[in-house]
């Protein structure tokens, strides 16, 4: 029996979970994957928007600015990587300058700080590697970048520390709506009862709503392909670079990530397949064909890896957040861009909805807002690295050469929830470098096998049936004669 059950462990579900863990209520979060953040969150572009792209007439436009302003304190409390590097919306011709002026007026109206239009001369001085054909840019200094999966892990660790119950590998199969309670049906006949259910199921949120007979909205996923570039390009572009947006997308971007790697993308293609995470030749042509006009120094040859994600685009083209005609069932759905930026504000907004719906929420006196965060051996000074090695010899054993990740950091990731190779990768960066796990995968598998006390063939990349090796067969070989055949 729970006061609140959250369906979905993406960044939205995790943000709400942490917000609710401030109060004396019993909350459970149900995630269908092996770890939180393994859906849309792990393929998110990691941008904290300034807030001038979306109209204040929409819910996402109203929540994005307040959400963005919360990240400085959140990063201080939760110790995830976050930096305000600024953003440029660039005009490729004089006809687009008017759009920059409209975006600036919209941002000024919403209170976005520091907006300024740069002419071509200022743009070339600030970002000399961008195309000299660009004629102007709108600069938003408050935009930033984070690692979205690292943010989700920190949120859920904080929530669990403060009393949340987390159930992974727990897809919701059906929901029965009673007079006072909702009953959630899980695999193997397990059920959970809750007074309130929060539908944070991302691209499946309309399917979850349908379990209680609601058809108020539909989700049609929008696939975005993104391409990660070699770290030798670090510093080529220092700010986020956007084109002038279209009606359906903010466009194909140049994204200097928090860790220094540059990423380009995403595409924006609607799909009816909620499992389609494939990258395509057409997608790469579209991305790099466009990027050539923005930053000619970037080519497809710089790619070290590529991936695709699905955005939960609702039929309303806005966030779908609020109570429904089914008592206790609350939608937190249709969270596409700028959902990551708005996540902290969405969490507070959802908590206020629960209170308005009658949930009594008494604040905890002992709520602990702080999460220590993972060690980052590669970022430390030499004397700090020596001190760590003296305190724990596993800091002296490098598991991932590309990103200089130590075995101690692999163990730390497992101590803090990693149960898969991707769980280790997203927590420690092992496998994110130039060789993409060619060197460190086997060592990470050995450590996972030892720590989880499972055979190697049960170690997976991302849970489910994503096994890395098959069981050894007891084949019979003829005795050796000592001579070569």
C-alpha cells in the first residue's frame, strides 16, 4: 500500500521522486528497464535551455525558465556535471535575422537573462570556427549542458536515501481503478496498490493512460539521431549552436557536452515504432550535410559513435500534466524538449497537483538534499590522484584508457546502482572514449560478474536479453599428438 506510485524512471519520474521524498508519504517508483534513465533520458541531448524558444502560452513555455534557474542549486546539492556555456541561435541569411529579434522579444518577456543579438563580426570573434557565411546570432548566456543520465542517477539516489522505494525490471502490465485505490499489475502476478498514480511513462504514457480507459491524448514518437565526435575536437566550438527553429524542431545542433566531447544532431523524424532506436545512412547525411553550413571544420570522419532516441511528442504538442477523470490517476506525459530543463519545475508542479487533489504532505525535518557524486580521477591534479591511490590501490589500476577511468570508479558505480555495462558507462564514462569499450569492456564484465555474483554470460549491456557472451560449451577434443595438422 503506497500513497504514490510513479510509473517511469526517466529524468521526470526521478525528479518527482526526489521532490516527494521531502515529505512523510510512502512512494514507489516502477521502472520497466534494468536501471533508471535507460529510456529517453540516456539519449537526451543534455541541454539546459535558456527558455526563449517556447511560448508562454504553453505549459512547457511557462515551466522552462523556472526549471532552468534551479539547476545551479541542484548541481551543488547532487554533484552532477553542469555548466552554463551559453547558446547561439545563428542566422544563415538576412531573412532569418527577424526571427532572432522575435526570439529575443519572447525571451525578454519571459525573463530570460542576458539575451543579446551579435552581428557577424562579433560572432566570428567569439566563435571563429563557425561558418563565416553566418550573418548574426542571438546569444543566451544562461543556457547550459549536463549529463542527463548522471542527473537521473543523482536524483534517484537522493530519493532512495530519503525513503523512496525503487523497483526496476518492473513494467506495469495493467491497472485497475477502484473507488479509493488503484491496483497496478506487475509480472509474475505481483500487484501494488496506491492512492495516487503518476503516469511518467514517456513514449508509452498514452498506453498507460489507456489502461484506465483514458484516451485524452496520444503519443507519436519523434526519433532523433545524434553523432558523437572524437575528443580531439574539444574546444572547436565553445557554445551550443542552434539554427533558426522550425515548427517541429529546434533543429540540428552543435553541442559541446559537459565532458568536452562535441555532439551533433538530432534529426527529427516521426515514427510509429516505439522501439526504433536505429541510426541510418539517411540520418547521418542529413546531420552532417546541415552541419557543413554551420561549422565546416566538422566532418563525418570525426564520428566515434552514434545513437538515436525517441521524444514523447503528444497530440497536444505540449506537456500533458494534470489530474484526470479517473480518481488518483495523474498524467505527467508528453514531455519532449524542453522537458529536461523543465524537470525540476515539473516536479514541483506535480507535487502541487497532488496536494490540491487531497494528498496530505508533511515535510520531513531530516531530508538530506546532498549526494556526494562519483569520483572523477581523470579530472584531478596529480597530487590528488596520488592521495587517492594511497587511500585505495584500485585507483591505481586503469580500466578505461581513453577516459582514464580506474577500477575504483567501476566499483563505485556498482556500489551506487550499476547492474549493467551501460550502468557503469553512464556513471563512470568507462567505454565512452575513442575505442568505445574495445579495451575496457572485458574488465568491466569481470568486475560486474564478481560483484553481482553471476556468471559472465548473465552480464548484460542494458538488461533484458542484451547479453555480451554465450555460455561455454563442453566440447570434446581429440588428444593432442604434439604435431601440427
